């Protein structure tokens, strides 16, 4: 359950597995995004994490052209 104070502070409580997390959010969009990220489908979260790793790898390979042929090896070793 999320409680929002008058000062834009949201607190999650009554969920001991999460613990007490305090978030200071200035807009409702930030609150909405935080809730979606926290309670999103686990498969979606896994997919998002995989995409972040892939984008990071593409960025790193782009920095060093000598690694262009090794990107497949790096991908297999990262995942």
C-alpha cells in the first residue's frame, strides 16, 4: 500500500518483504513510474534488464572497434 503525504512524499508500508522505502517524488508521474517499476510483471522486468545489458554492450563495443568481432563472445559470457 502506498501513502502520499501533502509534501509529495510517498511511503510504502505494510509489506515487510519490501521493507519501509521512502521516496521523495515531486510529481504524480514520478510516483506512477515508481509504482509501475516496483510492481511490474517479473517477465517484463527481466526483459528490461536484458535490454539494458544489450544496450550497454553495444555502447562498449562501439567505443573500441577492435572488439567488433568479439561481441558475440561477450554476449554469451554476460548472459
